[in-house]
C-alpha cells in the first residue's frame, strides 16, 4: 500500500530537485544478514536481504506503532519488527501478526524497485516502476583482466551539480600542473556512438553523451611523467550518462587508459554521496600493467579528492553565472527527468 504524500514530502521533493532514475542505495558489502538503516531521498528507509539474497528497501517505520524496522531481525527470510513481531516479506506485505489471523491492508509497505550490480545496491526513484533499465558496465563485473579501484565521497551539494561538472570542458584541464596549449573541444554524442566504449546502449531518451578533448596535457606528479615518457599530446574523455550517473572512458593519444562508473546517492537536499569505480584492463605483463595502473591512479586521484571539497563550497541553488554549452544542455536534459517524477513516489 502506498501512503498519501504530505506537504512535508512535497517540500523535500522540491528541495531535492531529483531526476527519475537509478541511484546507488549502498555498496553491496554493507548489506549482510542484518537490516541496515538508510536515509535516501530525504526519507528514512531500511534495507535488508530476503530469503533468496536479493535486496529489499522499505520505509523504516513499522506501520503498527512506528518502531524502526532497522532494529529488527531477519527470520526465515522475513523482516521482523523488534517491537511486536510483525513480519514483512520482500514485496512489503505484512504476512504475520502475532496473535492475530487478520492482517489489515494498511499494514503493507511499498518497496522501492532495486537491483544489485557492479558491487552496489541500486534503487529506482521517481515512479512505481523503472522507466529504463539500469545501465551496465561489463568491465566492473567480469573476472580479470581488469584491475579495479573504488571510492566514495560525501558532498554538500545536489546530484545534478555533481554530475554536470563532467560536462564542463575544463573539468580535467584544472588538474594541478596541467597545461593546455590549444582550445578545448567538445561535442555531443548519440547512444550509437558510445556502444563500443561501455556496453549495451542506454535508451536514447535516457542517454546524455558527450566527448571532450584536451591537447598537450602534462600532469604534475613526477611519477606520471616518468612512467609515460612525458606529457600526453591529447586526452579524450567520452561520457555516456543517464540522469543520475555516468559511464566514462578516458583515452590518451587514442589509447584506452581506464573506464569508470560515476554514480550518486541522494541522502537529503544538498547532501549527496559520489561513488567512483575505476577499471584498468590488464594485459598479463606486470612490467607494463602495474605502471599503467599507477599512472592512471595518479591522474584520477587529484580530481577525485579535489572535486568533493570544492563542491562543498558551492552555494545552494544556482547563483547567476555563465555556463558552457555542455553544462547548459545537461541541465535541460536533467530537468526533463525531474519533470517525470510522480507526486506520490
């Protein structure tokens, strides 16, 4: 049963300014045999694993007297309330009330659509059923030859502002020690342009793709120059995004360096967790693979550390400013998915 939205719900929804989309609820490793309390979309939720092991996300308050289901336990694949023992299955239905054969319809909870992939529990926000499938990045799920790195950073800004940074032509040119000798280039891409980079295409209406190029990019760390033999003549960044995340490929002088997944967790208004999962393909030759991985780690680390701290300095909302075409177009695209969010989700 879906509860009726309140004025407070509407206020939070407006403040969140969230697109209908797939978001990271939590890393898979954080959801084991016990219920986990979460705050997502400004709401208190509980995550747990059902009998078959798949994740379930429900409102945290028990419909009986409001006790936190996150303090309960899993019994025979059911989530049991710690207060009076009401039990819920993976559909959110209350299937057992101690001492009663009658279960009122109002006892049922509405679960969020979830899926587990790439080492994360994903949750759909914005409508009772997903409007498109969760994008895939096969390199994150396959066995070697890939080396992986993950990190997560908390920022005091919105999901949209975390994502739109990628589409600004200077997002990598701003790295410490970088030098750009010719104008930065960018162009918009279609899903067909990106299929070979990342995996199955994102549906056309949900995809926002772009390619950005920098000429003569020289990184500051000495190890990078030592390993690569000097500065790179051209860096290409190809982004294949959906409303709440991005699949990114990075090339230097036409050679693929790494692929990464950028995803977001909307905790509350102006409170977002940014997730990055990077993959570097291995050739089996450790004398080249290890330097390649270290080089790309050095290239990515300054930006991944710098961006969250800078995002925390941004004012809420959108102060007057001048925006590059890529950012402006992304904002229009993102807003189109904000407009698809239903009032009763």
